[in-house]
C-alpha cells in the first residue's frame, strides 16, 4: 500500500512519538526509584545512560543497514526491540514492587534486569534515527529544517502526555507506566508493518565493513570531515549538556522545592467549582508545559523562523535561551519556585526547540544524499553518546550538589556556542559522504 507524503509523515511521527513516550511516561517513576526503591543517584544515572550508550554502539550499524536494505525493515526491527525492552522493564518493576520490603535497595539481579531492559531498548533504539532518515528522504534541503520540526513536535507531545499519564499511573501502580509504554510500542509496530512504504531505494552494493560499523571509527570519520567536524562536536556537547542538566530535574524538584505529596499548593475557582493542584502534580504539569512549548516552536514556528532568521541565528539564540533557563532553575527557592521553574523550563524548551532542528539541518545541508542514513545515524550516535555521558556525570555531580548538573551544563553550552560560531565560518565546498573519507 503506497502512502502519500502526509501518510509517511504520520508513520514517522508515530515512531518518533513512541521513542519519546518510551522515556517520558517512565520519568515520574525515576524519583520513586530513589525515594521508594532506594536506588542511588549514580545508579539511576547509569541506568538512564545505558539506553543511550547501547544506542550509540549500534547507531552506525542501524544507519548503514537502512542505506543497504531500506528504511522499513530496519525501523521494524527497532520498534520490535522497543516492545521487548519496555516489557522487560515493566515486568522487573512489577516484581520488585510486589517484593519491596524484601528487596529494598534492589538486588544484583533486579538491578541487572533494569540495565538489560534499557540496553535492549537502546540497542534497537534506532527508531529516531530511522524516522529522521525517512524525513530526509521525502524532504528537500530547503524545507528540511521545517520537516525536522516534526521531531520536535513528537518530542513536545511526548512531554505533554507522557509525564501526565506516567504521574497518574505511578500513583495507582508502579508497573502501569511501563505497560502503557509497551502497548504504544506495539501500536507503533502495527502501523509500521501495515502502512509504511519504503522511502529509499536500497543500495545493495554498499559493503558493510567491520571498520565502518565500529561506532568509534565512524565518529572519527565524521570528525575528519572539515565541513561538519566542529558542528558535529557541538551537536554532541549540546546533548551532553542538555541531558545532564535535565536528567535529574524531577528529583531536583522533589528534593529542593519539596514538590511531592498531595498537599494543595494552588487553589482557584472555575464555574463555581473549587479546584486545587497538589505539590505532587507540579513536576508532571511542568513537563507537560515544556511539551506545549516544544510543539508550538518545532511543530508550527520553526519553518517561519528559519525563513526569517536562518538556522544560524536560531541555533545561537536557542543556546542562549537554554543557559538562561538553567540559571533560573539554580536561583529558584521554595518561595518563588513555581514562577522560576515554569519560566526556566519554558526557556529550556524554547532553546532546545530552536537548536536541535536548526543545527541538524545545517549539518545535513553540508552533505550529499549519498549515505544520508549513515550520516544521520552517526548524528544519532553522537546524540546518544552525549546523552550517556550527560546522565552518568549528572548522577555523580548531583550527589555532591543538586545544582551542579545545571552549572556544568551551562559551561558546556558556552563552549557549544563557540564551536558553532567557528563551524559556521568555514567556507562551503562540495559536500562529501563520510563513506568517502
């Protein structure tokens, strides 16, 4: 069944949303793993980072396979892996919750199962990279930033419905967020199998050499390309900074601002009904608002903003917004927490919504369509490696001072701005595929 471009966009969007929901619906559970289950911040960081690290290790293979065999078979495999990984995570949490008194703090087997679940999901987690390659297949260089804005729209919607549903379901049973994520992954798999057509003519002459499938080798090849090396490094550091300063945000809100429990903190009247918002709902509402901002920016505004200001100005301005938002989170206190957190996270969402599609489009424009899937896979690998290091270092930094992840992230972002500025000053020449290095 051959779909129109809107149909292909829908399939890609569902896949990207699945990638986001697989994480965001579990976010409200993460602070509970520390406060209720007794997992340390360092272990939490490593569990979160294990998904990204395994994604990094397999990114070159997934990208190359999509160029050789086509997008559809690869993305199908990736979604199957999500189903398996999320199922194992839900089962492990359910068993642990049932035996919480005996297994307080976890056992080596329980912790290993959580790591295994996230590694399986990450190892097959080329969903975002494969969906991005599909978007690149059906777009022109001129509208690529606008098309890539669909990634941000999925990111935003995932942050609206994921944390809210996850927060509500966590209060009912710790296993329900994992079950919901698994069911949506199954729905995504059905959509891909039944409706998604092939969007790329496979290059079966492309040889899959061991050297080309080594993630470290592929990153070296990327950094050898003078057109994109600085920009690619900036892309990597941005995700390291962003994931570092946001990975423990919910835990930060609970422990620093005491946003936990059912104590009413906001009360108002609508249609003669007295409504109130409990402290425990504020973190989920904050993430939902982040999603709203991301959808508005990347789903509706990015195309117009690119036409008016260009990717360069949007990238630099977005970095500034993220730094400003991080500053507000640091200086906030329990008395002004609501204003500081919501404004700060608005700036974070706005900045990320500008930087990610703009910087990705800048890099993509400097390369030919040959090997596009592998190149985008390498960018996903950079994103995954940066995310892993962000998670890991944030877990260590958070233990010493909960504000440290934000401070370190801001310093990294200043360096990112320097790299982007230098990378954009390079004179363009005929783009090369990283396979031709």
